[in-house]
């Protein structure tokens, strides 16, 4: 199983570069995540999460597992959430995982919601997946 240590080393080296680097796997996954969000595809969006992932929205109970996470996003889309944008500020890589911190902007009806997030990404079965996703709202315009 030489493949996993090589993958881990590759991830570690990539995480050591600037957060905006084109070849950073976390940035690549977030870019795909945003495209899927903006396509309003809750089921595919849940596929970015590990099967036992936890989504920790502000002021709510933890949302556990892909099915519940898909339902959360479907409800958000039905309520008018759209046009997600992100900016990553920091990525810290550790062996086969990384912690990412950034800010988002999402439209909800006519309101512009600015938030901050912290993601824990882990390599599971060769795929970079979210295992923990925590966010809070900074302001609503």
C-alpha cells in the first residue's frame, strides 16, 4: 500500500502552498463544491461529505450523515439560497487530512449573507471528503 503514503505526501506538499494555488486539492474540491451548490443539486452536494460527516450550522443541532446533509441543502435551496461564493484564507495539512478556514457569500432572496467556515477534509478511500463542516454568519446585508 505504497499509494496511500505517496498520496498523503502529495497532499501535504500541496497544502503547503498558497491557498489560492491552482493545484491545491482543497481549493479544487471547494471550487467543485460551489459549482454543485450553484447548480442546486443537493444530492450531489452531499457526495462531497463522508458518509458519517457532521454539518454544524449556527443555532441548530448537528446534521449527521449524507442523507440528512442532502435534506438540509434541499431545504436551503427551496428557501431561496443561491449564488455561493468562497474565499479560503488558510489551509493546514496533516498527513491525510486538512483544515480549511474561509469566508462565503450566499444570496437568500434579496439578502446577501456573509459567513465564515471551518472544514475538516480527510482522504477516505482515495477521495478528499468533508468530515466536519462548521459555519457561522458574520453579517446580513
